[in-house]
């Protein structure tokens, strides 16, 4: 198992061949989930005492398991938040996989940590954060939000010298991501929710009123969303920062999806005030063209996060003593893959201007989709899009019509567009993050809703 022999050499060739084929497919088929019985019938029992051998295991993956997974990078996959890793980022994921790098500490992974920090610096500079800002890459936005909130609560507790309220709470809009509720459950804290305006936005005034109404005594953070998942709407970040200052509260921006657009001049103004936040996240696996799974988590004052997150033990002493930068000190994790490296490699390869161009390209396609909705008398926008999510209704359709239409398109390997809900009403939505998605793709899909 641990010798590089002739079998390994053959398997290496097959694995590289698979990667080459998968990367060259244009477009990659949508594929899709199958019922458990169908997969069981085709794959059978895969774990046996003697092993299947690499050839057979890889054949099972290639012919049975991989086609039972949706291809999120298909240009007509427009549901949830898709992904569209660059070729360079995907290739480098293979390299990272072959490198056995421990990315938790400077002692063990200095070179990788240096490169990851350069990628984080690019994002921090786009946001206008100070030179001392920093953080780490975590598995996803859910962990990034949780880790920020834990740092925020720890900071509030330190400020109060340990005098804690009966229950802690943080503030976010009613349209904040489901990971907020999850974080609240994990941390056993409450959420104070703020209503949104007609555009789906949490305004500074609504936030100020909600904080005044609740009282700030048990609060430790305000979370503004930098692009809601369902609509791509960006909260009033400047307003959130102001209310945060008024009450000495940590301000976090959940930009898992939307903050990628910081690099797009046509969208940059929407994030006005972002330079004043205490922490932010953005998922490179969403709109920054990296493979799963990576969330960039950045703190204005990393020392506050370090105080909350550093693990100490005899076996960690060597790591904690005079360290340059230990990524494990800044989130709920210890051992970690240097998952920021695919983004770093792609940025280093192509330069930041290519990212600006690619994000602008997706924004242009989303704007063309919104125009396409306005032009067709059977369609109607639910909200004016802020970023690259377009939510719209087909006049006269009920829930079943949306689902039947969506199923038909997937069965025909034509597109993957799911319904969503808007205050109880079934509608549908495009999330455009793939620069391979064209204006013609979205127009063709809109045409299928006629008649
Ligand atoms: C996707 C998303 C998350 C969660 O990110 P994961 O990487 O899926 O954990 C959090 N917040 C927002 C706004 C998101 O769009």
C-alpha cells in the first residue's frame, strides 16, 4: 500500500487520464442523483477484506459514482450557488492532494501558509482592511461565520471582564443565511432579527431601531449579509458599521457568495463601508473560481480571534511558541488542508485582472437575464437584482408547474434550474457565477417557460 510500484504507476496514469477527460469535457454533462437502490445495484459492495483493486475501484467511480453526481460547473447549472473552478485551480488541487502538507501551522506549512496569506491579502485589500488584517481559509461559509461569531463573543466577554448576560445574542436580518441559526444553536445564543426593506435589504435605520428596541446589553455582534443567497441582496454595510460603533459591537459581513464582487468595479459601490468591519468571509468555491471547499475568513484585528481560538497543550507547545502565523489559531479547527492554495495558484497564474473580468462577465450575463425577464410578457422580476442572482416568476404558474418544468430540463440534460420561494410563493431563480454561462444560455431557458 505504501510503495510506488507498477500498479501505482498504472493507477497514476488512469487518474491523470480521468482528470484530463473531465477537464476537457465542454460542456460537462449535467448528470444527477439516482435513487439509492439504483446506485447499489450498479456499484454493489465496494469495501471488502481483499479489496477490489485500483482499476476496478476507479472504474466504479468513473462509470457509476461520478455520473450520479450533479456537475455544478455545467454552464446551465444555475441553482443554489454553483461553482466554476478555473482549470489552473483544479489542476493545483491535484498538486495539493499529492503534497501531504499540514496547513495548520507555520512550523509545518510555512510555504503554503505564506501563499494562502497572499491570497487573503488580495481580498483584504479589495475590502480596504488595514495591513494587520488576516485570518485563514476554512472549509466553508458556515464554519467561517461560526468562527467569526465565536471571536466576537469572546471579545465582548473580555471587554466585560467575564461578566456575562443570562443569554448572549447577535443581530442579523430575517434574510440572513441559515448558517446564522446554526451558529446560534451551536453557541447556544439568541438571534435578534431585523426586518428588511422592499428591496430585501437590512438598512442602518432598521438595524438601529431593532437594537434600540431589544437593548444592546446582551449583544455581541451585528451580522450584515454581503449578498443574500436567495436574492443576492447586499445589506447597508456602512449603516451596520455605524450602529456597531454606537454600541461597541463587533460587525461581521457574511459575504460567502457576494463579496467576490468586491473585485468588480461595476458592483463595488454596493459594498460601501466594508472597510470598517471587524470580520468578513467570502467562499472562493462560490464566485472566486476555486474548487470545493474553501472559505476565506479575515479579521480586522486577528489577535482578538487568536485569543478565542488558539488550542494549547503540551504537544502543541512547539507550534505555539514564536510562530509567524498559525492558520489553526483563527477558527474552529486544528489540522487543515491548505485549501486556499488552488485559489492562490490560479490568482498567481492569471493575475487579479482576469478575476475582475470574469466576475464582470457573470454580472453582465445576470443583467441580460433580468432584461430577458422584463422583455417576456409571461415573466416578472420578483426583485431588481443587486449582484448575479435573478429571481423571477412565471405568471400563471403554480408550484407543480415550476417543479415539472425544472424536472423536464434536468431529465433532458438541458439545464438545472430549481424553484425557490419568496414569502411562501413558488418562484424560480438563476444564480450566475460561471463565466462559461452565456446570454444565449439564459435566453434559451427563459424561452422554455413560454406557452
Ligand atoms: C453559501 C452561503 C453560506 C454557507 O457557506 P457554505 O460554504 O455552504 O458553508 C453562508 N452565507 C451565505 C450568504 C451563503 O451564500
